[in-house]
C-alpha cells in the first residue's frame, strides 16, 4: 500500500514537495488553510495531485505517514499541536528532497547576507560551467528541481525555520554568515534556541565536508568553543587571516585553501561595503573548495549584478536618490544599510516587529538620519526609540503615502532609504511586494 504524504502549505515549496512525493510513489494530499495561487492550482491539476484550500481536513492530515510543512507555519498552530500529539513525523521540503539527490549541496544560512551570498555563489558556479540549481529561500523549490531537473550541484539558501525540520540532511559545504537576534518570536524569545537552529546547518557533516564561517561574529566564535564540528572549519574575516581562510589586508582580499592562494583588490568587487566583503569571501571560499579556477572566481566577484530589494539603488528624482532595501527585515540588515550611506537619509521603516531592539541603531540614526517615515500598523516602538533624536517622524498607512512624505522631507543630494527592519505582512504580501510597490510609487512621483 502507498504511504500517505500530507503537505501543509500550497506555495512554491509545498507544490514542489507534492510533485517529488508523487514521483517517489507516495499517495499525496496537499492542504492550505488559505487560498492557493492560481498558478499552483493549475500545476496541481496538471499532475492530478489531490488538494484543498481555505481549510485543513484533520481526518486526512492526522492519518498521514509523513508530513511536510511550509517553513512559515509555526509550531503553535493548532494543527501542528494535533500532529505532534499523534507523533506523526514532520520534515521540511529541504529534508525530504535531500533524500532523493546525490548532488553536492552548498547550504548558506545566517541572519543577514544569505540571499546575496547564495546568488553570488550560484553565479560563480554557473560561470565556471558547473550544472547548478538555485534553491531554498530563493529560486525554484528544491524538491521540484530534484523531481524534474538533473543538477550536479545545488546552492541552497536556508532560513532557521527550514533548518528546524531537517534531521538526516547533510550539507557538503555549510556557510554561516552571522547570527544576530531575529525571529525571536518563534524561539520563545531565547537567543540560544535561535543559535541552535542556525547551527543545524553543520548537522551530519563529516571530516570530508566544509564549514565556512565568519570569524568576526562573537556569537559564532563562542558557540564553536562548545561544539566540535567534524568538518573542516574555514574562517573569513575583515582582518588578516592565519592558515586556511579569507581575510583583508591593505585593501586586498586574500584566501588560502589547500595550498591554493587567491587575491584581488576589494576595490574591484562588484559589491561594495563591509557586509558585501563578507558575502564575497564566503562565495569565493566555496568556489575554491570546488576547485574553480582563480580567474573564474575573480571574474564572478567583479561582474556580479546585485540582488533586487537589497540595497538596490533604484532611481534619482530631482537629485534625491531612492534606495530599495525592502529585504531588510531585521535590525541588523538595516544597520548595514545605514552604515553604508554617505548622504543624509530619510528612512522609511516599520512593519511587523519581530522583537526588535532599536537601541543598536541609535548612533547611526543620530549621525545619518534627518527624518523617519513610519510604515506599519503599529509604529509605537519606532517612536519610543527615536522621538527626541530625529526631529521629523511621520506616520503613514500606505506605500504611496510613505514615498510622498519621504520625498517632501528630502532635499537635493539626500537619500530616501526603504529599509524597514521589520517583516512586511501587516500591509504587504511579502518583502518583494513591498519593494515593488516602493519602486512603483517612486516612478509615480
């Protein structure tokens, strides 16, 4: 008899899991508590996969042999409590897909910088002529690609939520960019729970695998004293580096690995700024592990086109530059954004707060920000943090209103920066929707 596979969530990862599950001989049922997008309904229909939307049929769900859940569903959801009570195994799409591929997996996580690093690493592999898929939080569903493509490598961006439901999965190359407080609402507001989640990226690694990490991140360094990874640990840092690893000395980026040496001027990097130096080093080390030639790595780091919604210098209107950093959904991302600004900033911020502590931004805001435009349903924490520090703080209820207000507050030579430091779900579908609306409203000025 076929095993019953139930998938919770009808988005990209859920539909991809359904296709792979069907291919692997499971009796598949997909269920979503909300509506399923038309493009996904069409695909489910084409494959003849049973599904439902706007409800959860508990009798079917609680009879499953295996459940794959969307990373967006929290453990405190009623259906999850029932599933846990019955003891049905629950895995993530990444865990499930990992069981059916022998491709090498480069897995990138961290509180910030992971999307840029993932896309840069993928760019580097493609440029070197390797057959590589892009998956996880970016690109197409990993499971969908495992079902229908034939890649030799996957570059996978992993959020903590995806890592939480991974058990037997193993990364051949694991990359940990940094760990700063984020999503603490999902981790009982305990930082150590979040740290444990991020470190699952090295789970099951052996001495044949690689762990690439930021040696300037105190949280990671403290954690490594407690854990003894079996994998080869390769650090990267903005300072000089001893032994194998990446570092910077007098504007030159150096990497040593397995008797190979790589160097280039940081002024030639396509992505500028300290945080981007980290992203470039992590991607380059991954390339060296895979024995990609130095010229190819250098070329990739020089010609990479950045990421949409991440410090995207978008348009100038009457001498005012508009920068779309909608992907900044936490304080640390916004810190990097403000740190890299060289002109007075009108800062558009706000959304769903994930336990933010704005105090770490105070010095930068004093130095760089002339006005704040709040864009969220509840902006009280932003007011509390910056009233008295910034003279103009205005509240807005839509992107059109926010962009107009910022435009009126800015002057020739200023920058209007959308860097919300919050999730987007109060007024937008997701950060991409928020970024696209921002760009549209700027065009409308």
